[in-house]
C-alpha cells in the first residue's frame, strides 16, 4: 500500500527520474532563523521514497510541514540531480497561490531553480521562518563521482572553451589600461576610461574580507578573564599547547569580557534571542537582567532590570523564534509572557488543585520546572510542571479567563515505568518542532509527538542515568540528531542518538567528571554538533574549596564507527574559569559562535574569538569604556552631596512611565477600538439602575447594588399612589379569623356610652 501510494504521488508531482536525496546526512541542510536545522536526507522524509522532500501544510504528506494559511497542502519540492561532476540542489514550485521566494525574488510557478550555498528561501508569506541553505561541496562531489566517471576530459575541454571570452576581455582591459597609461589626454582619455568601465561590467565581482591591522586588535587579543581582575592578560603559567588545541578545534575561547551582575543572587537561567543581540539573565531573586550588546560599552551593565513575580524565583527563560517575546517560568504555577523590553503581555491561568486529571483543568497546579518556545511557530509555547504534565499553549487562539491564558487540549500526562504519575523536571522542543523531550524525577527520558495527542510516548528510555537518578537537563543538538542529558546526582553528561532512543538503548557518549550542586546546571552543543561543553561546580566536601577552580570542559561527540566500542570520553580541552566559584549555566550561541557562562556569584562571562565569532561581545569591546571629560569632572566636584549629578541619574518628570504616552504610534482606528473596549479603556462600573430594573442583576453590578436590586420586587413602582388603598387590596376576599369563632356571635351592648348620654340629655 505504501509503495503504491508513493509511486502515485511521484507521478502526481512529476518527479524527474534522476532525482535523489543524499545518503550522507551532513551533505546539505536547511537552517532556520532560530538556528535549528532540517537535514536534506532520507531521514527527514516520512515516505518510503528517498527521492525528494515535500514542503507543505498537510501533515499526512509533507516532510517539512509549515502550518500557515499561505502554504498549500503540496507547496514545493527539494531534491538533488546529477550535473556532471557535481550534484545540484533543486527547488521546484508546485503552483501554490503564494509561491516561493529565493533571495527575495518570487519564483515562476511550476518551475525549478538551482540552489546555492547561503541562499535564503521563503515559502509563501511566512516571513518568520526563512530558511538558509547550507551544504558541503565535498560531499556533493562524492555523491556524483560514482555516476560521472569518464567525463573529466570533456569537462576540461569545456572549461578551456568557456575561459576564452574571459581571456579576451582581460586583453581588452589591459589594452585600455595601456591606453590610459600611455598619456592620452582630452577626448581620447575619456573614451578609454569609458571603455574600461564598460568592460568591468562583464567581470565577476570580487569581495575582499576586511582584515584589521595589528593595532586594531590590541584591544581584544589575548583577553582572558582571571578570577582577580575583570579583563586581565593571559596568565603566564598557562601552557601554549592549550591554545593550540583550541585553535585546532575552532573553540571561541581566546578572548572574553565580564558583564556586570544585575543581582548578587544565583543566576538560574540564560537566554539569547535568535539574532544574538539581546541577552536575558534570570536569577533566584525574581529579577531579570536585560543586556543589549548593540548599545553596551565595556562596562557591561544591563539596560533594564525587571521583577517578574514577587516571591517566586525564576526557573527558565526562552525567547520566541522572532525575538520579540519571551516566556518566563517561575516557581509558581503561572508562567508569564513578556515583550522584548520586559513588559508583561499575558499571564497563564492556574488550574484547579482539587482535580486529579490534569487534562480536565485549565492550567498547572504545581511549580513550573521548564519552559520552551516552538522553533518554527511563533505562537506555540511548552511548559512542564511538578504536577506531572506537559502542556502546549497557543498564545493567540487559546481562550482567556479573567485576562489569563487558559490551556487547550494539548496536555500530556507523564508517567513512570509502573504507570504512576511522575514529576517532570525539564522539557525541550526538538529543532524540527514535531516532538519534544522531557526528563522526569524517576530518571526516564521520554520523546512525545506534537502532531497528535496520545497517552504514551513514542520513544522512552528508563533509568537513563541509573535507577532512581533524576534527569535535570535536556538539550538537542542544532541538527536534532543528538540529545544530551545531565544529572547533578551522578556527575556526568550522556549523549544519545535522538532517533534511536528505546528502552534497551545505550548512550553514544558518556562525559564524566562534571560535578554539579545546582538543579539548574546544563550543557551546550557547538554549532556543528560535534563538540559538547559543560561546566563544573566546586565540591562542598572539600575544605579548601576557595582554592578550587571551576572548569569549562569540552568533549568530542563521535559516531559509533569512531568510538571503537568505548563510550567513555575524556575532555579534549579544559578552560579554567574562576577560583571559588561554580559554573551554573552555559549557552553556546550558534550565530554568534560565543559561549556565555553564568557563575554562582551572579557574574556573566562571554568567551569569543576575534576571527571565529561575529558581533555579540565584540561590539562593546570595540567601543571601550566611556571616558569622562574635564567639564564632567568639574560639575561633579561642584555638585552638592547626594545630588542627581553625583548619582548619575537625571530623570525629567515626563520621562517616567507614569507620564509616558504609549498611544503615540497607534492609528485612529485602533484608538477608537480600544476606546470601545471596557477593559482597555478602564471604564468604571456603571451605577445601579434602581427600582425600575425589570431584568434582574447583571455582571456589571457590584455586591451592594445587587443586594439592593434583588430586595426590591419587580414592577413595584408605587410612586403617586395612596398607600392605604394599596394595602387594602391584600384584604379583599381573605379572612383572618380562626374557624373556632365561626357562629359565636356575642352582643356586648346595643349602644355606646356616648349614644346613651345623648338620649338621656334629650
């Protein structure tokens, strides 16, 4: 059945007979804007065919699924074709309404385009997910070498023929240069210059990379942070062999800067936006430090400090794939979504703690342990909690209750090997977004599919680090092939093949000697996924712990063929960080190629290389420290004690958030719409409608108005009426005497005393 459906699908899509996918997974890949990668290989295909990858919106047929209204069910194809000694990567449009864009240009419908390394691909109008093609030309040659033997001679002849016009153009250019150098003047010299300019139009443009001079590199070269100084020179006792190994492995550790700590508390999490310009550091004192590399100088101060939830320390922070929002998980049961500048957007709802089935409540009921953002969809977030559930929230479509976001149907109940509910300590999306991995307190690693809601995981390994040892950290490599897990109880990091996880599987690499004393300890992969780095903590049992050095260790992630049966790996490089301090968090940003390390005293250190790294910490280093001129020193000396000029804080009244006008960039239509909204316009409660109300109470009335309104009977407007007549209406047709007095008529007197006196007087 699968063969028949695959062949019919191939005929429907008009697949060329020579189309194929590379057998080597490292040949070509699509890199998303968030840094994750999708391999162009048969491993990515969900069909039995290994000829192509289908991009579309339909989950049952699309290999690369993009859930967007501008994407057709079958939108585009990606495959390889043999072209002489090389293999070319083809992108074919399937005639969708919104088409495909390559480097910003719209492709013709139902046409094919050859792709090159570094091309930007956009499907439909999904601007949030722009793919960049990365390929290994050597591997492409290997794919075509077997099918193209005996064509080298024809290729050399064609190359000679193709080079003839360029030789002629070079000779014409040399002749024009000789004409100018011969001393021509007037009209003849002008014509020679025009001829040279016209000839340059046919030449291939050449770009030369800017190489700074030695004087420019004096600021950044050889800057390694020592424990005693913030930006000291390389220690003299350090061996040069370590730096030779670092250069061979291409590790960005030759230079570093130290950022000012926004808090003295323990830094619990670090996050970077996809572009690498905004650094977010969360600490245990409920505060977030926001650092901007573009506007920062060498002092490394945060431009803003935000308090998220009073009394709840921050557990995890994750940014969206567009970098405009971030989700913050705290020790409470209600995560929050903030904008880029730390302003609150929405808070999640809290579930009912008396409900045992977590799928029947609107939120978590226990502490949040991990949060993550979907790598491709900017509206989906993932949360994990100690209540034994993992939830996927849609920020835009989920319902709200009292201005709090409620959970949908995407609730996954995590269980241990015995079928009982277990606590979830960490959870993370895979780079493709089709599944997520979670680690539990019972020691299991479970892989769940996000395409459908099921009661059992797709793949699971119990007792990953040993019987009863919890898993505190999980992280995917950028290509999604490897999954690293860390536990602070067994002092090791294990690397697994994510597609081969099962109950009987064994780890690919075991990295020992990584002592940890915090639950927030983690690890990080390099950009190519071949190197893993993790930090160590000081052993509290050691009495001379102030003399101990925290170390950042680097391990090679090898394949099964390269392991030779020995899964235990030793570090290939060790970097001393600081004395008497522990390494809590490590992040290796793929785009910047820089390593950010958080220490136990709250300080942040950024390691980079002047040649291998880009932007990030290199920007504040190039600016240096801001110098104070003589006028500033004079003003500080003349200013009184405690003045704003001495403190360096001068705030005008209208610059405070209380007086800030946030509606200056809004359109008139949007302002009118918010004016009609009673919540956004902050309209006060309407007054009670009094005794003339006939339709009962409403949600707008407060408690006092509700009591007064309900105490008055309906339709009882007695204004302008005689109260005596209204009361007598209740006496009509009713008797208030008892039955025992019926028939007992007693006449006490025929006349009153006044009547008798009148008769006597007469």
